[in-house]
């Protein structure tokens, strides 16, 4: 994202989920970035 956006991961207080919020300029690269983060979170949660 090179300093042109932001990422926030937040655990829900009421559900067993983690929300991934990403803002930036290019939708396609943001989607890919979100998928990579989601995969890392899934991998960490199954350990």
C-alpha cells in the first residue's frame, strides 16, 4: 500500500470473528491484500 491507505484488524466483541478493514486506492490490490491477511489469520487460529 506504500503509505497510501490503512488496515485495521479488530476482534468482534459479540461474535467469534475478526474484522479486516482496508482502505486504499486500488480495489484489486486491496482485495488481494485482504485475502492474504485473512489466510494468515485463519492459519494462526488453527494452531
